[in-house]
């Protein structure tokens, strides 16, 4: 499928590379990963690209990947941004499961968080078309609409000179995608699946941006937790080019990402 609404050509290149890696069992080189990551300010794989790579490994029970609903009434803007990224990833999972009610439920939560962050206009103007595509079962169009929504939310944050929120939305989405992928591979381990988890360029890129957050965002409790977890994750996804993550490493990766997402979704005291 051609992502007609994507403004980031580098991400399209990445999904092709990722699909190729899954089909040919050839992991991306650090240079390829870095090139995909650095196309724009913080251009990393969209959650939909994670799902595309995972589908290459066989039939997936996507409905089993749903998680319990999370809150949307946080007081911390960094925490809101992390959860917004995770919710957008949840939207892709609902699309893969072709579950229209779940798409709508997640869409409402996305709008709530986007409104709290001041970028609801970019979401609400597409919400009606998202619901229409879901009701009609037009899943390819819905994927495009979700991707366009995420791009526009990030662009609105960039326009508002809030690169920190862009970073945190990206990290939240990446964590949820990695949670789903590592969970599936842990349950059905193969060496090919283990190789898909090699992402040294992306994790380094995200960690560099987390380190560059302004003091207020960096000192947020949810961000402090995520930075620690991301440092642990880096050790598990930066293995040698000719190796695959072991079954034990994949399980550990899944535990860390799942813990991070649970902590992100908890209200801060």
C-alpha cells in the first residue's frame, strides 16, 4: 500500500526496508536505521510499520493485543504526550484487528488527550472520516487517516515550538509497538523474529532526544521512569548485526516495555 498522505519520505523507505528484513531474514544495518530515523526532526517508524513487519511472521491474533483502557485525565503534559503516542499505536492494532468499535473508543481517548495538549483540531477534523472508514470496513484508508492524524499532531506541536512533546509522543508510540512485537515474538519465538528486534539506530536516536528534553519535561516522574527503561531497552535491541535476540532477551524486552506502559498510564500523585 502506498502511504499517500505521508509527508516523510524517509519513513516510507523504512517500512520497505523493514518488510524486506522480515522476508529475507536480513536485519537493517546501523546506517540504514540511522538514515530512516533522521529524515526529519524525529522521523521514526510509525506504529503501522511495526505491525506490517510483524504480519510478515505469520497470522496474528490482533484482537488479543488489545489492552485495558487507560485514563485520559492526567495533569502532566509529558505524561499526556507519552500516552497519546501509545493510544495512536493502539489505534493501529484495532485497525489490524478490523474492530470498528475499538477504533471508535480509542479515537475518543485520543481526542481527549489531544485536547488537553492543545492539538485537538488536528484530530477532530479527521475523526468523522476515521469513524466512517471504520464503519464501512475500509481498513487501508483508515490506516492512511491514522497516519496523517499522527503527522499533523506532531506538526502542530512543532509549530507551537514544543519539540519535547513530539519526542514523547514518538517514544510512547514506539514503546507500545515494541511491546506488541516483543510479546508476539516471545510467545512464538523464531530466530527471524529475534532479528526483527534489532533497532540500535532508532533506540539511540530516541534516547538522544530524551536526553535533550528541557528540564521541566526531563524531571517529570513518568519521563524519568521512561528514560531508565529506554536505557535498559537499548541493551536488548542493540545486539550484533549477525545475531538475533535470544528467547530470553525477547521475554525480558517484553517485560520492560509492558512495565513502562503500565507506569506511564498511572496517575501521578
